[in-house]
């Protein structure tokens, strides 16, 4: 019974909608693009930090051991 109810609600919301007479200007598209670029840059920066800094510590430790006093 619940499956029929969920299906009915899904069909009614999907196919029986009316047109929203609204205008989304170019500023909104610019905001979406800026947010998307920001998310991608944040993910890349996190990956860079996770990968680079342990390698950097390892190389520093390795160079300290190899240097004669």
C-alpha cells in the first residue's frame, strides 16, 4: 500500500507540475560556477595536503640521517 502511495506522489510531482515563471539572471550562473570551482579547489588542496606533507616529513628525516656531522 505504501509503495502505491509513494508512486502516486512521485508521478503527481513529476508530471503534474506547472511552469514557474521566474528569471534566473547571469549572476546566479556566475555564483554556481564560482561555488563549483571553490569546491573542486578545496578537494584538490585537501588531497595535496594529505599526500605531500607526509612525503615531505619522510624526506626531511631521510636527509637528516644521511648528512654527516
